[in-house]
C-alpha cells in the first residue's frame, strides 16, 4: 500500500472521529435542557401528553446513556486508531438507524413531525457511509501500528 493511499485511509478514520465528536456535543446540548425541564414537568402532565413526554424523555435518556458515551469513545478511539474506537463507532451507526426509524415512525403516525426530528439526519446519513468505510477498512485499524 502506498503512503498516499494509506494517508487517504487514515483520513477517513479521522473524518469519522471528528464528525462523531461534533455529534456527541450536539447530542449533549440538544438533550440536556429538555430532560431537565421534563423532569420538573412530568408530575403535572395529563395522560395523552404524558405518553408523548415519556417517549421524548426515554429517547433523551437513551442518548445520554448510550449515544454520547459511544460517540465519545468512538471519536477518541478512532483518532488514536484503537479497535475499541472502531467498535464504538459501528455501534453508534446502528443506534442512528434504529433511533431514526423510531423517531420518524412516531412522528408520522402521530402526525407530529417537528424540527427536532431532522437535527440528527445529517449524522444518520453520514453513518451509512461510515459503517461501510469502517467495515471495508477494518483490517487497517486491527493491524495499525504507530510508527
């Protein structure tokens, strides 16, 4: 493998690391305020709205518990060319596909499509390329030795 081709391959890992790092920050900022407010509002919410709020609360907590740590581990791990970064990045890709399917299904069925549903779409689209790239180049990260 030529040095240029190897640098191109490493650029892909670095690009995914940067995008995942940005995504982690956006997830954190996006969910921190609503979850804080929801925690205070839940006791006073009536039944139909309660189901909607419970869904939003659940999605926010899932992002805080799973997405943000995996995005962070994936970002740092890929930047340092560690296999754990590869694994975390692939897990995040699957989480994006799952959560987008869930969020859009809920929005369409409840006839409640909102701006918040589209905030993470660019990351979801990027994750299709990232998953393919990471799978195709997995031997590079598994055999990576820093010179």
